[in-house]
C-alpha cells in the first residue's frame, strides 16, 4: 500500500469523472489581496507556453506548460501551486524556468473540486472548506505522476526531473520526494512540516513523518517570521534529516522573511530573500542533475 493511501475509503478514492474546473485561474488570485504594482511579469517571447490538458486516472486536468520553442529533451520541473491554485504568479514561474531552458509544468491539483479563483479575501475560509480540505494526498501524488508521463510524451527529458512548490505546494514537494524514486531533486518553499495532532484521513502524513522515505535531496526555504511554520519546526526537521542520514538535504531559514516571501505579487514579498532563494534553487537543481 502506498503511504498516502492510509485512511482512504471508497468515498475518497479516485473515481470521479465530472471535474468542477476545466481551466486555470484567470489572472492573479483574489484571495491573497491586492496585487503589487511591481509584480514580476515574464513574457513568453521565444517560448511555447500556455494551457494544456493532462490525462489523469479519472479524466483530464488543466495545466500550464512553458518550454523554449522548438526544443525537446529539456530537463523537467514540476511546479506545484500555492494554496490559491494555478494563477498568474504560478504561470509566471513556469515561464521563468522556460527562459532558462527548462520544460516547466504546473498541473491544477484542485480541478475536481472547484475554481479557487472565485474566492476573494472576504471568502477565504470558503476556499479551504469547499476545495482545499477535500484534496487527498494520494490523488495529488497520482496527478503529479500523470503530469510527468504527459511531459515525457510531450518531448521533455523526465530522467532529469525536479519539483518545486510554494506554501501548500511546499509540503507536496516533500511528499513527492518520498513518493517518486525517479525524482532527482526538490525545492520546497515554506511548506508545512508538522501535521496537526489529529491528521486528516486525506492527509495522513507530513514531511516530518517521511524523512526516512525520501528518495531525492530536498532544499527547504523558510521564513523566520512565518507564523504558520515556526523555526522550531524547521529545526526539528533539520535534526530528523540528520538522524536519518539524509545529509543531501538542506534547510535555509531567511530570518527576516515572512510566509510567502517569494510571492512578488503579494505584500509578503521580500525581494532580496526571494532573489537569493531563486539562486539557491537553480544551483540545487543543477547540482543534483536537473539542468
């Protein structure tokens, strides 16, 4: 049994066919508040970039894919969405990777449950109740596997496979590193490390539970001012990695950074730390065979 099947039952199994969302979030997310005037916008000149449809176990999900035009066999980066879904910031990150010679793809991992773009700051709790709380880890792992298969069929070099994710997606990076033995490297941006006292049956395990099962080195990038992920959790993860002999992993705490410090469209953005984190990400991917 896959670790992420723990607590699964027939009502949570991947059996649906009617997907609630068939396209990506339009524009930036409304749920994070006003968009910064200086949000980074990466053009698509020289790129083949746009929405694609990824076959999954029970249908198809939308995804955003960006790659250099007329090139194949490029190293592959899975980009895992923030809690707000695949909106313009996540699409822009895919284009940034493509400008550097990567095949980058961000699947919509909420597609079965609704459109996260319909929620604004005044209805943020509804996003969690209506959509986020219903997404099983088992399903996410399967959809990411399907996205890798799609990329391979689309000309990417998935033997050079990396993954990065932000916020909600940061936790998923750790989980996928424990799930896919073919993964070469992961970079988790402020992903939750420790689960609640009573885990959800849909999310039975957290990174601290999976340290011994990691197949690939993960770089964790965290903010010292993050009220959701205390530095004590990061230090607990550091100690657990050392005890498990996972010396290829690393953690960096940016002490002046908040949660979401890479999100250049949000008030939480920290330009200096975001730039340094991106530099570390690229070096990490190259060092571990994704590049």
